[in-house]
C-alpha cells in the first residue's frame, strides 16, 4: 500500500512539473486531441495533421487544393452552417489556412476570409555559427548547430504558423565550411524538417569559398575556374535538395571577402552566383550593408547608396538587394534607408532585426512592431519583393530569452504576411494567444507593448541620437566611447558630435549632405532644421544646446525630459505588470514562472534605463558652457 502511494505521489508531482508554463509553446495551441498522424506527405499532410491534432470545433473541415483558384500561397476560408472549407492553389496555402483556422479558434472568432501574402519571400535569417554560438543571439546557444535541437519540428511549425516560407540557416559572416560535403549533409537534415512545413532552406555563403574550400588560388568572380567551381557546387546542392532556395551574401563588409578584393563590382559578384543558381530557380540575396570599403571616409549612412546606386540595372533578374530598414545599423530609431529610394531597377528586400541587438537584447521589454510599421509608412511594401528578419531564437526554454521577445518573432511573421495589420492588433492577438483572452489583461498589456519602443528610444537615444552603445556587445551606454585603434564608424563620439556649441550629426546640405539621398518631400524636410521631425533632429543636424524646441524648452532641457520620460515609462510598465499577476494566474495557475521571469527582467530594465539616463546626462552636461 505504502509503496503504491509513493509511486502515485511521484507521478502527480511529475505531472505538475510538466504543466508549469515555461513559454515553450509560444502562441500555438496547447491542448491536443489524441490522434495518429496522416500518411499524406508535404505541407498538405502537415495541414491535415495540425487540424486533426488541434481543431476542436463541431463542424467538419474540408481542404481543397484547387489549381489556379488563388494566386501563390493565398487561401480562402469559407464558414457555412454545415462545414468549414479551406481552399488554396498550393499546398503551402492549405497549411497557412489550417494555421489561420486554429488561430481563429484560439481567439474565439472563426469567420470566412480570403488572405493574400504581401511578399513572396518571407524569410527568417539565422546568424548562427557552426560552433553553436549565435551572433547577436540572446536566448542561449544555436538550435541548429553543432547538433540539431530536438525541437526542430516545433521550430519549423512555429514559423509556418506565421506564413514564413524561407530560412537562411547560417550567419551572414559565413564559414566556408558550410559548403563542404560534410556540412551539406547536415543541411539536408535541417531541410527535411523545414520542407514538411513549406519552408525553403537558404544558405549564407562566404565569397572566398572557392579558395578556402576548393583550393583555388583566387575567388575572382570573372575567373572561369571560379565560376565553374560555383556552378558545380550549386548543382551538387540541388542534387541533394531540389527545393533549395538560394544564397544570402555579405561581401566586402566588416572584413568579409568579396568581389572588391579583385577590383570587381558587387554586380560582378552577385551575377556570377545568380548565373549558377538560375537554371535551378534559385536566387541571390545580396546585402547592401556595406561601409568602410570603396567609400571609406564618407559618412557611413551614405555609403550603401554611393556603392550600389551606380550598379542599379546591372544585376541579373534573380538577384535581390537586401537592405536594413535604416541606413546605419538597427538603431532604436533611424530614418528609413534611402537605398529604397535610389535603387529602382533591381528588386529590393528589407532586412529587419528581430533579435534586439540595440534594443535591450533579451533583457528589455521592447515591442518592435511599431518601429517596423514606421518603416512601412516611408517605404511602401509594394516596392519590396521580400522581407527578412534576423532571428531571436536559441535553446532557452522559451526560445527567445524574454517572454515578450516572442511577440517580436510573432509580429515579424504577421507583418511579413500582411504589413497592413496594425501593431496594436498584432499585440492584442499575441497576448490573447500567449497568455489569456481576459480584456482586463489584454488592454493594459497592449498599451504597455505599444508604448515600449518609444520608451526605449527615450531612455537610450532621444531626438535622433544614435549609436552611443558600449563597444562590441552593444548593451548599455557609452557616449564618450572612442578607441583610436577602432574605425571611427564604431565610436559613439563620431555619431553625437557633442561640443560646447551643441550636439548632433550635421547631415544636411551644410554637412555631409546625406539628406540629398532622400526623395522629396523628405529631402527638403530633413535638410531644414526647422522642418526636420524632432524625433530625428540630432540624426540630421548639429543643434545648439539652447535651440528652442516645439515645446518651448531649450534642446538641453528637452533632452533631459526625454530621458526622464523613458525611465518613468519603464517604472509604469513594471507597475502594470505587478497588477497583472492575479490575472495571469487566474488564466493558468501554473503560470507563475513566466510571470516571475518577466518581473525579474522588468526590474533589470528599470535599473538599466536609469543607467542610460545618468550616464548620458552626466556626459552631455559636461559640454554645456565649456568654451571650445
Ligand atoms: C551589425 C552586427 C554584426 C553583424 C552586422 C551585419 O553588430 O554582428 O554582423 O551588423 O549585419 O548589426 O552584417
């Protein structure tokens, strides 16, 4: 008797432990039906499995694959009194329809609809290295390398639930090893997981691979042997993976090899790869994040246009230029990149950063959708062929480090499907799916999420200040940062240019003239101090400390008011979160772990916001009234 009692007790404890919500199920349904998986293969089979496992409704669901009914991955859901019908022309479309139906079920609002993705290419970019480290990753080691995580199917599923249809599986600072036979076999295994979820595999390549791997004396893109090497490599990849997507390339940037090493242009380099990929339907995504090479010494934010605009028109049709949303580097606020104005003959893709390199990493609650929507208010999605987001996942139980960083992954996927969705609608949706549908929770937390990005801008770099982060790791403030042995473009003092007269980088026509790269009306608007939006003022102008702002306050006081507001906002977020505790636990009594983990991070964010304010105010104050 006694022994049986103990066994039961242990079993009960195990069940309780297993139920504690660690955030690993993301926004996806958690309650399963017990069913066996189907024999149908590919994304359509996956769709069937998803519905059998998670659909709970009383009405039967019918899936119809109908050629030419809809374009690309679009789908239609028709709800009648007798049944629910999902129609698409591709098997991916059916999978997306199934996930949408399940999402509507979770939200308690199943209705008819027709959905069309805005972009054909909806990609996640991994900056994962083969040794398991993740460049700018803040959620533990890589889920891909050196050994594949057993959560790989869950990972593919989470992406497919958002409509992601491609993943670049290795860092843009790419190891040539990735193309070795040994590693390509591992790529095949990853591909087999992704394929089931309608996701294509893409690789970042190292431009010098023909030398490092192939033993050739050069990687000159016009050398016939080099071209042959790439053709053979690409053919071999397609023999292994007929559905392979193509290459992403970082060339002649931050020390990476590229065509410039042989006095060849980016077009020469990209076209060589494009030619090899073209017979298989593959693409080249060539990054415009380039500085310090051919235009060394020029204002860093101008260099991408200087480099690529003269080449516009020279790229083969299967080359796409991939450009970060802002012209510098994923700062909490940047103006849009003028590459999107100046490159008109070559297809463009935008690269957004889901991982919060410069936005508090996985320690700050910062919801990025308002920032991305801001970008789309300047650059029409119709101008873009595709969208890529730099992943924020790792081996952490909750995938993203901060539970609220999951919202950024979710929001990226939702916007990649439909950039017309509002940031607020996405936040509400995510909160309901991830925590509870209780409005007493959803309303205040939506408000917190929506305010969080502006708060981050306020306590880190208000009014257009930028890149005043600590060197290398980019966490925390270092406004006085200067290292003589570093390129100037990495030093904070280069970006704020504070002196006794004022602060800010003069990029107007009296300065570096970066404003001239913008289309009208932005060119004139940004160029003139009196019309430049105040949230970008110090990005474009060197402004006197006593300059009268729209509020009537002098610049210095306005700056301090922003730092104060940022800190006060984080304090407020923390208060709201504390009030949420009973609601989180009411929805799921086993949710104390998630609540506590967010609580701990919010406390840390409060301290860190104060550190930013203190350090920056102390530093900038030292310039006031000091003669030159
Ligand atoms: C910067 C990162 C660096 C990346 C680089 C890139 O600090 O780690 O390699 O961008 O995008 O944001 O290539």
